[in-house]
C-alpha cells in the first residue's frame, strides 16, 4: 500500500512539472492584467515542437529550446492580437488553442504518419533521470529508502528545476521591483509606470 502511494506521488511529480510551469506563466500574465486563456494551446504546441525537434536532432536540450521558442512565438501572437490591435483576449486565446490543437495533429500525421503523435523518444532525445548518491543502496530500507530512491531520486532535471523555480517566482513577484507589475494591474487606471521604475 505504501509503495503504491509513493509510486503515485512519483508519477504526480513528473506529470505535474509542465502544468506547474504553465501555471507560473499564467500567474505572471494574470498579475499584469492579461487573460492568458491560451496556455493550453501553448503547452500543446510546445510539447509537439519539443518532441519533434528532439526526435529529429536526438537532443533533449534542442527539443526543450524549440518548445520554449514556439511557446514564445504564440505568446507574441497573442500579445499582438490582444494588446497591439486591442482584440478580445479570450477570443485570441481560444483561437490559439484551436490553432494548436489542429496544427499539431495535422503536422504529426504529415511528418510522422503516426496518427498525429510524435515518435517515442529514447536515448539522448529524452532527459535522463538523475539518480542521487546512495539511492540504490537504501532502496531496501522500509520507509525512508523507498522515499529517497523512488520519490526524491530518479527524476529528470526539469522536475528538480521546478522545485527552485516556484520559490524564485514568489521572490521575484513579492520581493523585487519587477513585482510591482501587480500594482500596475491593480491600479491600471492610474499612471504608475514612472513611479515604479524610478
């Protein structure tokens, strides 16, 4: 029973990582007054671009940067439509979601002939799990060994990065001058920008 719970928590950490990163991006958008409903489309497009690039190049890092690049391009498109042209942010976000949902399936079928999926990644095309020192040695210890070897050790670098990114975002938002972006949203009818960046 305890082992099942540990394995569920282990899977939760892995699967929650991209959702946490998207949530942090959405938090910054919402704090600055942007309704970023396009997060799902950006996640989907970034995942497809990352997996496709990693498959073609055999490099997980190039796949990661490709995913980030596609997500940034979609964010710029969302900003161009909703800020530059004063379009509705929800409509622009939904359009990006629909575009990503259709385009990833179409490109996946055309490029990989696997029904809209990317091929399974292996080797250097995936981030290797990081095994902490002594994880194999203490794996047989009843409770702490299982916690250390299964739950704490054995994740990719992205999972461990999230552990540091979450408090870093909190610090950035509440303890730095950049965090005044929230004040710009709360008092968006008052000209605060010169006061914030003095």
